[in-house]
C-alpha cells in the first residue's frame, strides 16, 4: 500500500518524523518507497503536516510526494518538508508535485532537502513540479536551503509557476552523473516570486534553463558569467533571452 494522510477534515497538522542516527539527509537510514506501480510514495491530503528525516525513493513514472491529489476534501496547505532526501532512481517522475485541482495547497515550505535522479522515460522528470492547478497554482511557497541535481529538469513549474513565493539559498547542479538538466528554474505562468541568494550554474539566460514569471524579482543570485554589477557574479535582472 502507498500511504496517504487522512483527509483535511479528519487529521490536519500531523507529523511524520524519521528516527535516524544523524539529522539531515538520511541516505537510507529510514527510507520510504511505494509498492504499487506508478503510485507516489506519499500523498499529503491534509493541512499543516510536518515531514522530516526520510529518504524517498520514487517508483518508475511516479512521484515521491504528491501535495493534494484528486480526492474530495484534500488540502495540503501549510505542509512543511525538511531534511529529506528525494531519489528519483533514474526512473521517477517528480520529487514533489503540487496537484491542486481540489485545493490550492498554499503556504508550503520545502527546506533543507536534496533532490536527484528524476528522469522518467518519454516524460521528463522534475525535482519540483505542478501538474494540476484547477483551484490555484503554488502560492506563498518557501523553497530554501535545498540542493537539486542530476535530473531532466530541476524546478520546472511550466505552465503553473509559483505565485508570490520565495526561492532562496538553494544550490543547483548541472553535469550530473546521469542527466544534465534542461531547465534550472522555469517559473512560466507564475508571478511576483522573489528568487535570490541561490547559486546558479551558467549561462544565466533563458537558453541556460532560467525562465521568469510575470513581475518576478531575480536579483541577488550568484552565477559565474553574469556581467554587470561588481564586475561579474551577481544577477541584477531577470534571465536574459538567448
């Protein structure tokens, strides 16, 4: 069975915390994978759940964690996920996927996690994605202090980008062991998101995998080949079209 939390009316504000010998990325000390083909390791269907300390290993063409889902009464707003390791196993579809056709699932925090190995056959794999937004796109999200790498795409929200959210202090890798990402951050369809303090691989252009949403602010990230302020290094505008 692939676990789901209770519905929001029954059990909001629960906790799933792994007991590990050391904090942070577990590297298998407490690992979690699905059992039914194509199903997510975990589906969060209630508000305010706290999830920490697990390694999530994706099945083929499946997600590690789904936020929301399609069941009546779901609402994953306010979920906090930290100190987890998301492993695509070179077959997974997504690390964390917003599915927001029943509720908007706003105010989600994703902090201090690692993501890699998301590539899913004919469908590109993503570390973070939003495949359903009938109610709303991810709004008021906080994505901080994570690392992303070795996947088809890293943060690819196209066409359902983050709205009024913060993406800060993350590390993004290219030249993975198995995959070189096409998209580093694609916020197509989003708006008014603050993206700063991240370490970006070059080139910092749309061709390099960076796409801004409407009225986003991308100033204050580090990328080696950015010309301009301080003679190189700090981004001071949205990604250049190239």
